[in-house]
C-alpha cells in the first residue's frame, strides 16, 4: 500500500511539474503580450470574455490567469467590473487542458520528451527553449496520465480506497467534496480531473462520480485566487470572490443535472476520459455563456453580499 501511495505521489508530482513546464514555456513565448492583451481588450464584458478564453487556452491554466487578473486589479490597471468577463472566459479556456489530456500519443511520448530535452538544454534562442519546455511538459502530462491508469486497479483493491470509491459512486456530494479538497490541496483542477480519468478508464469510477469530482474541482481551483487576493485591494478581493461564487452557483445548479450530463457525454464518445473532458466543456461553456449577459447584475450581487468599498 505504501509503495502504491509513493508511486501515486510521484505521478502527481510529475503531472504538476509537466503543467508548470508547459505553462512556463507558453508564457515565455508570449507572456509579455498576454498582459498587454488583458489591458487592451477588456473594455467590455464580451472583450474580457474572449480575451480570458484565449489567454487561458494559451497558458493552459485558469489559475495563472486568475492570479494575473487579481494582481492587475490590485494595482489598478483595470476595474473589478472588467475582471468579470475574464473570469467567465478563463473557465472556458481551461477546458482545452482536459481535452489535450485525453489524446493518445502512445510511443510518441518518448521522442517528444527527447526532443524537448534537447531544445531545453541546448537551445540558444528563447523560442527553441520555450518550445522544448512545452514538449517536456506535455510528455510529462501523458506519462503521468498513463501512470494514474496503471495504479487505479491496484489501489482499488485496498479496502479503504475501495470504500471511498464506492461512496463516491453512490453519492455525488462526496465526489464534489473530494474534487474540491484535492484541488485545493494540490492547486490544480487538471491534476484532479486527470486522476479521475485514470479511475474512469479502468471502470472503477462511474461517469456520474467522475462528473461530481470534476464539479468539485471547479470550486477547489478558486482557492489560489483567494490566496492571491490576501492583502490586496478591495476590488482585487471582489474579483476572487466573484470567481468563487460563480463556480459555486454553477456547481449547485449542475448538481441536479449530473445524470443528463453523463447521458449526453456517452452519446458524444465511447471513451470514459473523453466523456469527462466533454462534460467539462459543456459545464463551463453553458455556465459562462448563461452568465455573460448579466455581468452588471453579477457585479451588483457581489457588491451587495460583500459590501461596498469601505
């Protein structure tokens, strides 16, 4: 059991390292432009929405975009109202990561890792180094995903793990709590979803249970933004609160739609991990598009619940 837990921790670390390297590579390629785009194309909620979607898709991290957004609001570069569109867009952009995780590269992972390592260690130009980081990061992600799948069955044979899996399969609420707590601890909703995909592919978790964990991960990912807002300005805190409330309310609504989501996902794909990735897209796109026309009302509600400027 101890050995399996160690390997599970190793694969989780490799996954997080891969996410970090891929994000670092992408940011090195266009990081200075990203802030310029955020500052330039956020005048209206729709502009903020589109900009948040694109930048999150480029960075492969809604958490990174939220931290940047909270920082820019804190320094007064743009207002709390402008940040709402970015929040809605970032939730959609983050679904690109889950779709990438379902790709089956097979034996191509090793050449990707080898080429990436050469570019990282011997690349004399920043673009080459950045592309190498992206390749190594992607290879690490796929390696970790394969590891999660290999560990799923051995872990499920232990009574305590099997008990939690059975509880998750029978109680969406427990699944949501597991997704929320795990994501809050490791600061990566993608890693939580990746672990769930490993159990799904081995048919140890049911799709509704995986969806429940995914919903919880959407709440847990707000923790980093909340931490980034500590000691920041009033409007920066409102930005973090909005991200949290938006995801909490979305999860509360979709809690009652888990079975219909699972039914729709099964129609879209036969692969369990792809089904979960598609559910992530459906959930975030529906929530964000439904909220986009009501940004003024969202702003008013946040100000009402959290008080106006002291």
